[in-house]
C-alpha cells in the first residue's frame, strides 16, 4: 500500500502515513465510503428507513436527511411527503442477515 499524498510505501495495517501523516483507507476516522446501492436498511429506521437509506448511500448524517425531508414535507406543501411515499415503495429493503446456525450435539458427533 502506498500513501496517496507523498507516495511512500506503507505497511498494510498502517492507519496513517509515517512521512506526511495522511490518513489511509484503513483509518477508522477517515470519511465513510458511500454505500454502493440505494436500499432501506433494517436497522436505524424511524418510519420506513427511507432517510437512513439515502443518508447511507450519500455518506452523510441521517439527521440532516431527516431534517431536509421534514422541511420538504411542509414547504412546498406535500412534495416531501409524496417523494417519501414514492421512495418507500421503490427502494428495496436490505436482505435479512440470519445468524449462523448453532451446531447441535448430534451433528458434531458428540453424544
């Protein structure tokens, strides 16, 4: 891996460049990468997950998207509400994440 600012070769686990201090892609504090597809998450929902889905897709805070949605619902009258309902119908839900099945004692060969 190389630093994107100064070009120094870095360790793969490095979070910052040792020469110039630029954050690498492995840095937990770097800007989040936009989600690759527009969909409604099953977590962090308030009503249907439309605002959370747009926020995740655009890589911005969900509170900002919710404030914009409320403003558009009030002025101009109904535009935000109609847009929210359309997005609710059009945007797919994220797939269910099922937990790994717990192996039973008989399946592992223990009696």
